[in-house]
C-alpha cells in the first residue's frame, strides 16, 4: 500500500509517499481502507520530531480516517466488510490501509459525506473528553483559543449547546466574525492584549474553563484569566512546552491546571470516548445543531501543501487528505 513517511524530522518537504507492507487485523481489530484522513496539529508536531507515537503504534502520521471496512480480525462481530466507517487512531492514518481496534471505529453521522466525516471524530473526541475532564457545566464561561480552527469551531458550538457562554481568540477580523457566526459571545484578536480585553468583557471575573492549544506561551495569561475555582486544560503545545506558573495566584483562586493527550490514553478509554461521540455528538451534527466546520481538501499527493496550509496562519476549519 501507499503511505506517507517522514524521512527525517523537519518541514513539509520531508513527507514522502512510499510503498509499505499492508497492515493485518489482529484479534479485536479491523483494517480500514482509507477514503480520507484528517490533518491535525499533532501531525505537524510528529513530522517535526516532537510528538512520537505510542510504543507499538505505526510510525505513519495520522490520527483519524474515514473509509470502508477491509478486513476483520478474530472476535470482531459488529462490522462487515465494505461498511463505511470513521476511526480514531493512535497513528497510521496517512495510508491507504490502517489497522485499528474495532471499538475505536464507529459509523459516520447520518447526512455527512465520508470525506468530510474524516475530519470529525478526533475533534469531537478531543473536545467532549476534555470538557468532561474539567466538568464544564451549563451557565459557565469557556475560553477556547484558536476558535477558527477545527478544535475551536467545534468547541464553540458544543459549549453553546451545553448552555455555556463562550469566549474565543483568533487572528484576523474575518476569523473573529467566523467565530461569532458559530455562536461565540466574546471574540478577541490574539495580536492584542486579549487577557485584558477578556477581563473587561467578564466584568473582572474571568472564565471558568479554558481549552488551550498554545501551552507555555499562554500559561501565565491563562492563569490570570481564570475565575475563582477555574480550570485550565492544555491540549496543545503550539507556544512551547516550558512556562512559568504562578503558584500563588493559582492557590488564591483555588484553580486547576491540567493537561491531556487523547493519543496516549488507553484503548479502553478511547473506545468509551468514541462510543459517546457516536451516541451524543453525531445526532447533533446530523440535525444541524452543530455545523460541520469549513473544510479544505488536498489529494494525498499534496500532503506537504496540506501541512503548509495548516501552519500558514490563513486556514479556517478543517483540512483533510483524500485517497
């Protein structure tokens, strides 16, 4: 099969399409013939050498795919060959075939084409699992950074659907307007002093929950922006891995700083998360309550261009690779 490999850590030019051996479905696994693969920030970090896959996982980049069931391993009873599906992966998505635990594979939401569906499962699983992790409650205020991206655009709508007030940051007037159209109550340009503007917009209270993709760069401002008993959950490290944490301020607020990685969770946890996505999120997408993010498609041969698009600063919504 064809797969994208990283010849050495570096820029998009290190992504090469080569022939590799087909995967085989082990016990409890299925093999998916890939129609499309979602492109995520984690893919950029892995290409750069900063986010290695878990032990025993394919070195091929890619955390989510859509496609059709190609083969069944032993003890798999809920699928038949040829069925359409989407899958949450620990790796291996930028390939024509991928093996994955069957319980991490679910049927796509009704009314969504299979290519678009490739970019939904990782985003939905990330947002839902992290909002559960920090116990986001109706009536609270959520700040999500990068509101015009795949994670942000989903989180805005999901939190609004949970009865929350939503603040977000983005980098241009067009992206800020896009966030407002999705339901954001407060939209702030991150080139400005967004923390001061957020404090003013919340009458000095701050926000109850922050979903952060930036890491070190925003750590101090995020902690300052938390309300009493606020919770900061870091899910990305675009702004670096080491920052200074004001423990006195954290103590005075009774606040919490936590970090999670969906990729490194045990299989049983990921299976439970995708089952919840199928049961609770897919109906919201099918009904239109959560709108599918703007999407840009690239053929797999243009994988380098897809990575350039994601890191270039102009991207809105989700990027998917098609086979």
